[in-house]
């Protein structure tokens, strides 16, 4: 039995079980059709089932059709470098911002990471907040429609709303959702109230009543299972949610990439140079191929467990090209090393542009930080 919550993902993840356990709904063909009608296209992560479930998506899109645009909310807990496993969701969020022409509120939960990371000082967390902001900006979000909220820096506008949320959540609810015990510090018990606030804060600040859409990794859902009812009790609409599967870990399997557990040396960081990317992929990426070239040519490989094949879902937008690669790999016409080489080229192409933008981002942070209107 796997464990999946915001603070722990252990074991092989059974997404069908999570749909039942979390009470979320799988995305249907009708849901995808509605998105395509409004957006004019479907993002690869939707076409390929990476985003696979939701809460209240139809209501959110129906409101959009009426002219009541939703706003987007996502975030980052800044405690270390950003790797490729982090950015899949954010690249999807950027697509949503572009095709629907909507605002994004991006929360940096520096308070959370200080409370939960016993080995990190407050100053270290602030350093990582700065570094992580550079990577987020470099993804190409629109500065006119993107608003960074840093929990400790924007406490003046967030805390009054957070205590309204906290007043309606019991300690037993938090313990049950996250597996906390009496040894957890009191700040960690309170934190989910802070994570709730951006789901309605823009409406408070602007005296509006817009829907909120939250694309997230499915492990983050417990925060909002607790708070959606609270949000409604406070007079705001429940946020709609889109749930994503995890990017396959470098070493294979069905868990989640995590630098918290010693994965940092194997993960592809957004600051890695081309040689480092090539070395990591060739050394660590789990292969679905056979032990020898002769056996692979004869028996073929399994793209469903091959990390390079799986990661290409995030970097090859052309469905026909991706399917052709999978088919050739299954037939043994493509070797593991050849697929890895294709992935290395794709990643390094992405990182070259990203790192160029990251350097430019050093002068853009003020454009993204939310300033009271």
C-alpha cells in the first residue's frame, strides 16, 4: 500500500485507487472536448493522460464561457534546487495562462519549508526562494498577469484571511489528512490555512467573484480536501482542481522524484550543463531494454517502464513522432542508448533557452512580486 500526501509519497502509486480514496473524478472525453473548444487545442499533458483527474472543472469552464474568467493558482516550497520533475505542471500552467488569457497567482511557501525542514535555517530558505523565483520566471510567464506571493513577505495581506480559514479547521482534521502526530510543531498544524488563502485572496483584494483553477500534483490534493468546504463557508466558491500524475523517477518505478531523499545527485536540475545532463541520463535513467543489443533487436524493449521513453512525453509535442519512437523501441529497431540520446538533445535544448532566460530573470523579480493595488 502506497502513501500519498503533500509530505510523503512512498511506494508505487495506484492512481485508480487515489481517484476513489480522494473522491476526485477522472477526466473524460467530454471534459477534454470542452477544454479543446475553449482553448483551440489540447496540451500534450492532457492528450497523454498526465493530467488525469479533477474537481469541479466543468463548472469552472462554464463560468469562463459566461465571461467570468478563472484565475490560476500554483506554487513552490523553496527548500532546494528545481529539477525537471517540478516543472511539468508549471509548463502546463503557462499554457493555460496563454490560451485562456488569465492571471496566475504563484505562492512561494517559505514558511512551510522553514517549519518542515529541520536542517534548513530561515536564511537558507530565503536564498532558495530567490533562486526558485528565477527558475519560475524563466519559464516564460507573463509578468503583467503573474503575481508572486511569498508567505512571509505578504503576510500582511495573507494572515488575516488565513486565520479565518484556521478557525474552521480542527487539529484532528489536519492529523488525519497528513498523518501528523503530537510531535509535529504547532506551525506545521497551522500551515494548511496559509496554503488555502491564494485560492480566494485575489477575489478579496479585487472585490471580485472569479473561479480559481489549481493544477497540481495529485499528492497536494489533501490540502484542498480539507479547505474547499471551509472556503465555501467563508463565502467564496470552491476552487476547481486539475490533478497530474508524477513524472517517472530517474531510476524507474511509479513513485515521485524527490531531492529530499538523496535524489538530488541523480535528478536533472534546471541549472545543469549539457555534459552533466548527458552523464546523468546515461548513468541513471532506468532502461526498459534487453541486456544485450542482440536480445533487444530480437525481443524489443518496453517503453512503458523505460525512463527515457516516459520523459519524452514531456519534451516531444508531436504525438505521431512519439508513437513512432515507442513502436520502434518495442520492435527493437531503436536501442535504449538511442532513445536516451534523443532525450538528452531535447532536454539540453530546453535548458539552453531556460538558462538564458534565467540570467535575464535576475532583473525581473520586482515585475512579478505582487504589490497591493
